[in-house]
C-alpha cells in the first residue's frame, strides 16, 4: 500500500527494506491480537490449539522483522548511532522500549517451562502486549514516513482498531458476559483419590452451548464469595446428548486443580466454549477406531464413548487406557458396563505401569508392541485418537507412524495450549 501511494524514493535499498521490515512486522504483530482472541469464526475451522500454534510462530516472525528493522536501517544509511546513541527523539525511544518488551515477551513464552515460570506470571506478562501495541502505534505514526499518506493512515488506524477491539472483546467483554450468565455447579462427584467431576448447569431459563463430544471449554470458578479469576481449559467429559448439563472431570495436578475438590454445589462458574476439533464426529468415514488414553487424557475419549452409547453408534472401538495403578483408573465401572458383552462394540484394555502383584492385566506402557498385540495386522487401517501426557503422546505417535498409520488417521489432543 505504502509502495503504491509513494512508489519513488531517494533512500537506499537497505533503508527501504528496513522500513518494510517495520511495516510488515507491525502488521503481523497487530494480527496476533485477532488470532489470540478465541474468535469462534476462526477457532471453529482450525481448532484453538492450531490457531495458538500459528499465533506463536507468527509472533516470533514479527519480532524477528521488528528486531532487524533498526539494524537494516542503520546499515542502510542511518548509522550505528541509531542503535547506540542515547540522544534520540522521544518516539525512537518509544520504539526501543516496545522492541525490548517484545523480546522479553517472546523469550518468556519460549523458556517458560524451562525456567519454571508459573503460568499465571507468564500470562500476566503476556497481557502487557497491549502496551507494546500502543507504543508501536505511536512510534510508527510519528517516525514512519509512509504513514504521511491518508490511505495508509486509514489502513493503519483500522488495523490497530481491529486489534484493540478484539483484545477488549477477549479480555473484557467475554469475561463480563461469562460472569453475567454464570453457570452453577449442581454436583461434585469424587471419581478417584485425586480426581473429581463437576456437573455444571446453565442459568435458569437458558440452554448450555452446543458442543461436539471431545471438545473442551474454559472454566473459572467463583467459590463461596471468592472469585479465583483463574481460567483453565478442561474437556467436557459428558456427552452432548445429556440434556442441559456440562461435566468436566479434573485431576489434581497443580495449584488450581488441587483445590477442585473444595468446590461446592451452588458455586458459580464462568464457562466459555466450546473449542477444539478432537471429535470422532468430524471424521464420519472412520468406523474402526482405537482410543489411546494416558491418565486424565481419558476425558475427551469418555465424552465420545458416552455419545456413541447414547446414540447407538455403529462403531467398533478398542480403548487402550494407560494408568500408573488400579486406584488411578477413572470411570472404571462405567467403562466396564459399556464394554459388557454381547452387544458391546467396545473393548477396554487397561495398561498399568506400576501394578500390584495381583494385577493380571497388561503391564508397562502403551507402546508399539502393546498396540500391535491388540490391533493386529490391520493396525494401519484403523483410526487412532490419542490423548495423554506429552511423553506418552510422543511415544505413541512415533509407534503409530512406524506401524504405517497414515497421518490423517491419527488424531490427538494435547492438554497444553
Ligand atoms: C484442551 C485441554 C483440555 C484439558 N482437559 C483436562 C481435563 O479434562 N481434565 C484435567 O484434569 N485437565 C485437563 N487439562 C489440563 C488442565 O487445564 C491443567 O492441568 C490445569 O490448567 C493445570 O492448572 P494448575 O494450576 O492446577 O496447575 P499448574 O501446575 O499451575 O500448571 C501446570 C500446567 O498446566 C497448564 N496451565 C496452567 N494453568 C493454565 C491455564 N489457566 N490455562 C491453560 N493452561 C494452563 C500450563 O501448561 C502449566 O504449565 C486440559 C488442558 C487442555 C489444554
């Protein structure tokens, strides 16, 4: 656009390139606010996890361009004082501060797990991206020679307005709506020594949102008069055929999830969803399925199994369900009932890595041998749905690839966004 309205230049090629890096970097950066806003029109087609992966990749691309921009300008005639001198106009300082904040943001996202930065601290930092947005707008508006032209100014303001609007929708409007129309916890059921199911009902007179079995939602709990504010993603473990309720089955695995057992019927819950594309209903041509679950990774698969049971689906399912010990198996009785012969088309195989001496089932992990033993030679013709801890998912995906399972027959959900 800038090139079209102002095609001639007296500046060097590198100078123009440096400016283009800034323009393209800023546009890509601004679009990240739209991508991260969980807009249904986007997430419905691609899945939130894929959108967030793309968002991370594009954010890195934008930061690389923006970091290169002053370097290329310096090489293109601006001189190194552009980078080193402290005697700079205020708007160049704003640009430098924005650059520094951006680099900190990206580094924090990349090394969050390695340096054990808590999710909440990281998210607090990430939310400051809106400050960067304001700094980038002011810097580009004053420093950018291409922004002297009306059409480019209009485009620029439009882009930034779109970013601010989607940010406000995501961070202010959607949470406010969720609080206003909060769901209610109608029951809390203990599943195992460390896992609970919360049953949630929409406000009186309204309906819960429609969802596909296997999808997830974001949940924030208000317990007593306390609103934790923390929003966490959990699979909807119930089936969509269950009337007007949502259930989530949650394992104590950290600060927040360890307190889920303290939730009481009557507590209010903010719910946002549904998200995700991990559902057998999106692949109707598949009829011979293998579900592989590790620990609490059973929840999306359970939602699908419940839906199949309630709709009498004509599908054959083998469930390979890995846990540490018998006491960790969630939904054990319900799965046994579902798999009861003669009518059932479900077969359940429990695989325990730390079983008692009395255990006469499978031991170890769901690995290549285990998969082959239960799937037989037809393995590559089946469709696989895998959900569990990251190391297990990596191992299972490798095993399935080496058994010749095509990539489009392998569906997986990672419990990390
Ligand atoms: C799509 C999806 C579906 C999930 N379904 C289930 C389920 O059905 N049952 C279940 O028990 N768990 C589920 N989880 C995992 C659950 O979200 C995390 O275990 C929980 O958020 C951890 O919070 P914590 O404070 O207890 O643990 P922490 O020890 O604070 O966090 C452990 C890790 O969980 C992730 N995490 C923490 N807080 C958040 C947050 N607010 N938003 C996103 N990620 C966060 C981070 O990667 C963090 O490193 C799911 C996760 C995803 C992404």
